[in-house]
């Protein structure tokens, strides 16, 4: 890949200290540009006709920070996909790269850019051809180019935020997209086509003024707030394993094991897998319940599609609605969906921990290389691993189940932004808050840092 990497543009690292205010400006500019790109539609694509062609793709908005139909219809999907593929290959030792070395790190990042461009073109072509939003070979190719270019621009905006701003551009775009959905769904005064406003609160107030009290309208707002507080609570929970340096008491630190040890990765991968199971039959033109004359292969795929989607119940693809839980068939569907989704979260969680260096053996190796040991035990990697084995395998499963159930529960009660979106957003905002604290502390005078206990 090296001969190709040198031709790929790169955002230079700053050669001077970037003040906190300047970092905020770069971050804010990237977020503003992201929102602007979300309302820029490809040439010759009619926004009014677009809604009929993008059914079933809405989940991409939360997972990949996309704005369906715009030039960022793919969002950060190609970036995330390329990153996950390469990290899994490196973690599984299928590619021999040491990311602690600058040369190998540059090779990894350059390869990720090339893979992102390839995936962006492929996914843009699949989206345009599947949705049939335009016709004609030349116009199709130009539309594919515009949508792929949108994701490529997001890739460079992510790099700008990472090097010149605060936190990660990918996290910024996800949090921005979900927050926009929550704010619009809560307080937007834009009228709907048929009665009421787009926002729940104006619609609820309008109903009271007209003598109608409908709590179902305001319930998603309450559900969103409850889920948000629950996720914040769990984000702050952690188990800390004490460490000492060279066996000297009082000299060392702690290794934190967060309750959400696997982060949001299992939910993202499980949701993406179920989304693909829903999209792929549509891509080959097969609709659920089709009773026309079919070939053997089409018949098999059609039956699979029918039983997976179960008509209006969405089968294992979606959780349905809490308002229909009194229906026995809906309850059965919900249990099946929950078991499948949580099972996938556990599978992806264990796989992610073992392939990304978060397993007991790799963590024990890191602790030993750092010259640390657990107080009360002799310095031996095997002993450290044995202690970590008491916690990491169990917390991997527990956190995978927890994030899966939170995502499903939030989807069932209709929380704005979706369960996956809220999980991602809270985690991103929590890490951004910690990063801002560090940046502000770094800009303080050394005397103030010592006074604050951070010197």
C-alpha cells in the first residue's frame, strides 16, 4: 500500500501549541459544516420523491451519522467499516503492524484512508442502484460520485478535528446527528403535513390549549430523559484494580474496568448486522410475502425475508412498539427480537474484547511491561492474568447484555434518537467532557494547576 499512500492527501499536524479557544473554533466549524452537508442534496435528486425510496434505511442515521438522500447519505459508515476491518485484522494478528511505532501507525492510517474511499464508492453505488433515486447511466455515476465524496470529506473533517480540535470527528458527527434528532423531535415548531408540530412539546401544549390531553405525545420525551440519565449513571460506574510500581506501596495507580467495558461496539455491530439482513433482500428486489412465480433461490430468500420480518411486526429486525404489547404475537416477537439482539451483542462483545487487546492476557502483558504489579502479589504476568480473569470475562458479558437491553428498551418505549443513538451520544459527550477538562487544565498557569492538584 505504501506506493499508493503517498498520493493520498493528509491533514498536517499543528507545529505549534493550539489554544483551547482555537480548538473549539475548529471543532465548531467542522460540526457546522456537517449540518450544512446534511441538507445539500445531489444534483437532479428530488427531495420530495426521495422519501419513497429510502424506507428501511433510517437506522443508518443514528449509527452512521448520515442524512439519507443528502450527499452524506452514507455518513461515517465507510470510515467506521474500514477502521473496524483493519483493527480486527491487526488485533487478530492477521496483519503484522505495531501501532506503537510511528511508521507502522502512518501505514495503518494511510491504508484506512484508501479502504474508506473504496468502501465509500461501493456503498454509494449500492445505495443509488437499490433506491433508484435517479435513472440513466451518466446520472447514476455522477450521483454515486457525489455521495461517495460526501463521506470522503467527512473523513478529512474527522482528521481535522482529531489533530486541530477536541476529541474525535466521528464521535462529534454521531452526537451531532442524534442530538439534532432529539431536539427536533422535542421542541421543533415546524408544522407537520397533517396536524400538530414536528416537536412533541409544542404539539402537547397545542393539544392542551384545544382541550385535548394526550400523554402519548409527550411520553417519548420523558423516555428519552430517563434513558439518558440511566446511561450516564452506568457510564460513571467502574471497578478499579489497584496497582503498585515495583512493589512499593503508595506508588502506582489503578486500572479502571468500566461497567460499559465493551463500550457501544456490540450494539453498533448487532444493529448493523440486522440492518443488512433487512436491506439485502430489498437490494435484489425481493419483498416479504411475494406470492408470484419465483425461482428456487428467490423462493428460499423470500421465505427467509417473510419469517424474519413477520409482516408488520418486523420479526427480529425491530422491537415493535410498547403500545401493542397487549397483543400476544407482539410479545412473542419482542422476546425473539430481544434474545437475538442481546445474543449478538454478547457474541460481538467477546469477539471485540479478544481481538482488540482488551482481554485478560493482553491487559496483563501491558501491566507487566509498564513495570506495575498488583499489591500483595509477586510480579508475575500469570498471576496478574489470573486476577484479571476474575473480572474481565464476566464484565464483558454483563456489559454486552446491559448495552443490548438498554438499546432494546429505549427503542421499545420510543425514546427520541433511538436506544443505540442515545448510548453512543452519552458515551461520546462523557468522553468529550473529560477531554475538555484536560484541555482547559493544560492552558492554565502551572501555579493554578498545582493549586488544583493537577500539577
